[in-house]
C-alpha cells in the first residue's frame, strides 16, 4: 500500500478487529490511495449522510444494515444527517407507511452501530462544535462548509459511506482540506450588492458556487454576517458548486490567497437575475423553511411573521430536536403551530418524499433547497425571503 499505516491501522485492515472494521478500513485505504494521501489522521467526530430512504433507496438500506449485521460499532462520536420524515410525527406529515417502515429500518441500523440519532444538518446548533484545526469526517455539504469556514475545523466532504467508515475506525485519509496548503483561495469575490437577509446570502452562494468551479472563494465587501447568514451562504455554494470552504474577510477565522487569484465583482443586478431564475412559479402548495435546519432565532422570526395565520397553506419549519427542545423555543413553536404550521424535526423538504405525498409545488427561502428541490423532490419552486413567501401564503 502507498498509504503508510500504523501498526494498529494495519491490524484493523487485516481483520484483527473483526470483519466490519476491516471492511471500513479497506474503504478508507482505497480512498486514501485514490487521492494520494500518505497517512490517515484521527478524527474527533463523524457526521453521516445517506440517511433518508428517499435518497439512498434499497441499495443504501442493504449497505447500512449489512454493516450493522456484521457488528460494526463507531469508535468516535458520530451523528446523523436528516432522514426522510419526522421520526415521531411522520403520520401528521402525511408520509406513506410503506416509506416510514423502510426509514425506521435505516435509523435502527445506525442505532445498533452506536450512532447518535441527531438527524440534523446543523450539528453545530446541537452542541457539536468542533475546535479550530480539529480533524473531522463530516458528510453533509452545508455542515462541512460551516465547520471548515466558520469554525475553522478541517474536513473534506465525505460520502455517507466514507463518513461511516471513518466513524468505525476513528480515522480518515489526510488529503484535501485536512492539509494547510489546500486551504487557500484562488478566487476573490468583491460584493457590491446589498445583502439584507439570509436569503440574499443564499442567492450570493448560488451565484458564486457556480463560478467557483471547485475553487475556494474569498469574499470582500461583506462587513458583517450573522451565523445564520453564513450558514445560508455556505449551504448554497455547496449545492451549486460543491464549495466546501470559503473565507469572508474580517469575519471568518482564515484568510489565505494564492499569489495571483482570479478576481470578480458581484453586483445587485447579477443577484437579482439569479433570484428570478430560482423562482419558477407562484401558488405553492407547501411552504418549507429550514434548509439548513432553523436556529432558535430563525424559529422566532417565523413565529412573529405567522401571527396573521397561514390561510390554508401548509407550512413546514424544519429544525433539530436540540434546538426545538430549548426552553426558549417553546413559545415560538407554539405560535407557529397555533397559526397552522408544523415544526418538524429529523427531516427537511429536500430529503422528504414530497412527490409521493402528493406535493408538487414548494416555496422556500433557501438557495440550497431551490437548487435541490426540482431534481430530488420533483418540485416546482417558489423562491423568496421568509417574509415574502409567508406573505404569498396569505393570498391563496
């Protein structure tokens, strides 16, 4: 093997720790050799995607259950991405029982392996906050972006398979964004557009992600940004351009440029064109917020906006159980549900079986969701800010 293994790692590879560990280590070694890694690095945690039956299907279910049946157990803290339904309220969502049965089998397999059923794309809002420089094996694209860019941790965008293998072995190949020399921006983006809210940051992310073409972008002209706005920016760039790391001058902890980066300017007119292209139609059947999962402040914003009621339109507000369980969230959740909305955990509109539930037109404030919903969810998208799409809901 070109990859240099420690004695313990070689023992894992050769079966001394059992067949599941050997299979997981073989996955990591193969990936390391493909990407030219010279070693494996220990990881502090793993965040595993490939959880919704909607996205992994029968082959994914067979793979996960196969690992569990072989006795696999995670050896580092490991957490789950959203699944295809609220695990407690799936009947209220309208999820078909046949889908729920298969989804629950996936969750049970991960539980048998010792994975914590966080079922969220925002583990950093659920108390899982890695330290700067800490190596991770995270898989969800927006979580990867936030961990790298905002928290200064180090992770590549793992697949669900490689993240599970890393969780079992406690290691991941040392390549890509684990290495300092690769955490450098080759594209400098000067933003002259006015960014009013998280939706504007998402539109910027959609636009720049398409232009980045795998490069790390560095933003100037953004004097300040909230965690929610950075979350939206990174999620959209990950969806539109597989961007896993970005810098914002004076805001994020890192700022490194190649000697002669490409430079471009993003104007308000350019973002308006992107916004218009994301908006496909009015008259949504479902308004879906929380991609990535809502923070406490976002729940509170929605609660304030829905006080006039939803006038018959369905509203999903997706968040994690950790956020929903905070005492400060109780009043906001009560207000949203009193207005006719549902605050859902464990899931989001991107990985839920919308078409199978009879939903064809969905409104979202998320650049990431606007990218994924037409393909993954077979949806026609209504796109706008939180206030805009909730206003539309009042005029069915």
